[in-house]
């Protein structure tokens, strides 16, 4: 069955690569911001939305988490990890003279991730931050008269008819980004074309303000049940200094007894607990 999928655009971004991996046969609709992607699902403009959650080098995408917590209407139903490979590309007009390019456009994170190449090979070029790698590639496509280039992925080069003149210019080879799929209900989304890597459950915990040692008790509730935690992170609640909630990733899917009993124990000490999703996760086979 065909349906629309929202993603953080424009075309040629790493989010679009995640969409193509998860939903190769469905209509993809791009949005300019993460909140717009989330709202698209909330208001029924698309069935699912794909947004970035975490990057190996840059950490958690706070806007995704904060807006998801604020809305409290959507669930995470699947996840895919996409390798991040950055390439330097130019308009075909400048292919033969690419090392003389005067300005390079890309997302600030991509520019930072390619420091060695930029400082060693393109010292003469001015670096210009852009909204996304895909938008940078589009700008280069639209201005063939300018001596400019972009740092983006292979999908952007194909989408905007640019020539990759230097591939794999990123400093670190193990850079990856986690993308999550959001939906109105909590039905896990299985992706048959990808090998299943495992299951996760993400919960949000707000500690009671008048209970000393509450975080220790929360962690103990998981520890004695031998529930493995793959991540714990604090985020400000934005109601005043010193107020935080905790995001906790569990290395297993929701069951009928173990995790519900753990949540009940945590709530018994005065914590507020919300399950953000229990879902399968995949590793993209894309190596380009």
C-alpha cells in the first residue's frame, strides 16, 4: 500500500537516504524543519516521518527529542542507522579546475567533519555554512557561473547533477546517524528489505523533586532485573534551572511483565515515566 512519508529535506540529504532505505516504494515529502516533519504526522499530512535522532560525532539531535516530548502525540516505531560519507562535488563546468574553487558550501557539521581535507587541500576556499548538505548541493547546481563547490553525499550529487571530484573526504570513517520513524500509534514498523539488528525501548523519566537518591533507585530497578541500558541522557525540562528529565534506551523490546514491572517500581517512588516507543532497529546496507 502506498502512502506519504515526511522527511527533513530538501532532496539529497542523509535523511532522504534513510527514507529511501526504509520506504523505497513510497512518496517522500520534504519539510524544512524537524518540527514541521513532526507536525506533518500529527496533522495527518503524511503517515510517517523520518527525522535524525543522534550522530556519532555530534551526539543527540536535541530539537528532535525536545519537540517530540513537547508534543506527546507520536511514537517512535522504527530506527535505521545510516553511515555518513561526505564527498566534495562541483558543477560539471568546474570539474577540471575543482582545486581552484573559491567557496565551499555545506551544513556546519559536514564542514567540521571534513576539516583535514579542507585545511590541507582547499586552504584557499572560503567555507560557508548552509542549512543542509542537500541545499548546498542544490545551490551549486543553480549557480554554474560561480567558482563554488559543496560537501554532501552521493545522493545529492545524483539529484543535482554534480560531479564528485573527491570522495570520502570525512576525517573519521565510523561516523553514523540514527534516524527514527514517527507515527501516531505505537505499532512497531518492520522493514522486510533490511536485516533486523534488534529491538529498543526508549523511555522518559522525570524524577521527583523531593526524593534524594531517586536516580540511583531508577537505575537499580533496571540493574537487578538485568535489563541492559544502552544510553542515558539528561535534558532540561525548560521550566527553570535544575529541572531535568532523563532519556533511557533499553536494549530490548517491550514485554508483558519485565519492563512494565520496572516502570511500576519507578513510578512507586514518585517518578513520572513515559514510553516514547518500542521498536526494531536496522543498519543501512548503503555504503556510498
